[in-house]
């Protein structure tokens, strides 16, 4: 067995299994060095909330697996939990712009560990342990909770930069296959070597995986990933399926174990359909006793159970009074996420839509929340919401978010109402709209700005673009 794995080295020696990953290594390096850890966490929260929302029974409040995981790692209502939560809240708007980032629970645990270990709220994963004076000593219970996913954290001699960079690789992964047992991979590798293909299943690439400044510093024994050459495998799986099947059938078995080479190559073919670096990695652990199946009973402390808590303050019980304002405030400061707000409004029905529709027009007070409310209203299809969306487009100092919401609305009367409002900015006698005293703030300039914001959405832009013919050009600068 050791002879078969001579090209793997120390990275996976002793591992029970391995998974194949195709990842964007350049993106992984950028996430590692240039993005605050709290922003990555905020993006994983968005992805988790989206999944919870899609899987929750109709009419029920979705159970937040992300919150449950964070509480099981950091404790609930502890100083550490609140500090990390505040760091994530600061990054909520940027995370929303960059989009959700789906990943495994073990990767989220490593991000939480790095964020909790640094006193710098904007530190990237590369910076989390760079300055000893910025490192926060965590309770051993927190370290053990995270180490249940990644045991290397319990070793004082292990280079944590390897663990954290590998987390970025998983964030930048495009597809994965496995995990498969090491015995199966070893037998399949031996069979493929002696087959007509004469191909190495595991062929180490000379291209570095880890950033160059780390590649010379992190010992191989601290790593759990290696980069492979994929050109030979690409050529193999690109063959005619009948030819490939014939090669598999004629491949000799040594009788020890059936590696099921046919299904393994089928999995690799699906994986290699994605561009990127091919990697072999030891899979993250996923402890069974993680509190997820226990629900809310075991997520408020590290052990034992506590009474259930009332709903969060941002969640309206009755959609009257300042319910919309409270929801907007929570979203604006990052206390909740857009998927959770969508779920709350869906359960609230028409009263909830009316509340956020009225609050949406207070754009200057909460521009991020107003844009989020607009995207929810755009999918309602109610006539009153179409009017509110056009009004929001009219009053917003930056019409781009409102234009995006308008593009999401498929109501038949939208284009007509939008055109009518824009025409109201033109002279009623059919003449050209003058530039005005101030060419930047005139109605003509506003009309051009609004129409330009609709350019990315052809279905609306085609309707309103003819109005530009009635706008005079601004005079050349003096």
C-alpha cells in the first residue's frame, strides 16, 4: 500500500478517506488574503438562510441551522458570541452585494474560529494569527468544539495557516466527488496503471496549491490537500464511452477488492466537466452530536438544555405600528438577513407587504433595507405594490437598486405606469426638456439618470428609451 501511495506523500498519510475537489485556486488565495473573515461568515449565513427558507414547511418559521451551529461553537449570549455576531453584522451589506457562499458546516466552524481568535474585526484569514498581540485566547471549550470538525487545531505545533487556507479552497470549490476510502482509491490507482490507459490516477502537480509565501513554510505533515495533474484524466474521460467501458472491462483485478473503477471514473467525469485545479483532500469531519438534530433544545449552551427563547426582537408579531420600521432597522444593522425577512413577510401576508411597502419609501433612513423590501414587493404582483415600486424609483437618490427591483416585477401594468411617471418629467406641450439652470439636478438630468439605470434590463429599457429623444443635451463644459 505504501508503494502505491509514494506520490501522495505526507499530506494524506493516515487518512481514512479522500475527496476530489475542483477549485479556483486564485479565488481561494484572494479570499485568504484580501477578504475579512467576518464577511465570509456573513456570506455563509446568507447561503444557509436561503437553504433553510427553501426547505421549511409552508407557513412555518424556518429553523436556522447557521445560528444553531454558531451557538454550539461559541455559546449563546456570551461575550464572545456577541462580539463575533457584531463583526458579522458590520459586513452584512457587503456580503449581500457579493452574494451567498454555500459551504460545509466544518468550513463555517473554521471561519468562526478565526473570527473569534482575532481582535481585529476586519482581519482576513491570513491576518487572523499574524500578530500575536491581536490574538484572542479562546476558552478551551470553544477550541474543542471547533476541533471536532478539524482536529489539527488541538495541536500546538500544527500551522493553522494551512487549515485556514484549505477552508478558502473549499469556499472556492466548484464541484467535489467522494469521499472514497483510501483503499478503494489505491486499488483503483493500481488497476488504472496496469490497464490499457497506463495512467496514474493520483499524479502530483508541480504547480503550487498554497500561496507561495506559505508553500515553503508549511510542512507537508500539516497539510491535508494536494494539487494533481488533470490533463491525463481529462483525456481519459473525454474518450468515447464505449471505448472507456471496454478498457474498464479488460482491466485485471488482483482479487483483493473491487474498486468499482467504472463508477469512480463516471464520478470523475462529472467532476472534470468543471474548469479549475484538481485536488485530492482529506474530508472535514462532521460530528454527529452537533446539536442540529436536537433543534433548539441544545443550542443555547455547550451542554445541557435551556428553556426556549422568545422570537427575536426584529421579528414582528403584529404587522401594525412600527413593525416595518423595526424590521428595516434590524436588516440595516445586520441583525437579520434578507432570506429571514422574506420568510417573515411571507408568513405575514398582505399586512406584512403593506408594512414594508410603506417603510420602503423612507429611503434615506435605511437604503439597504428599502432595496431589500423593494425586491420582496416586486414578486407580489399586487397593483398597489407596483405603484409603490415606481414611487420608490422616483424618490430614491440612487435609482439603480430600485431599477433592479422593477426588473424583477412581471406585472403587466408596470411598463405603462413607469413610462407615465417618466413622461411627467417632460414638458406637457411636447417640447424638449431643457437642461435648466443646473444641468446636474434638472429634470432632464434626472430623466437621463433614471433611464440609464434601466439599461441592464432590456425589457424595461426598450420601453422608456424613446423618451431620451425629448431631452436636450447638456451644453459642453466651459
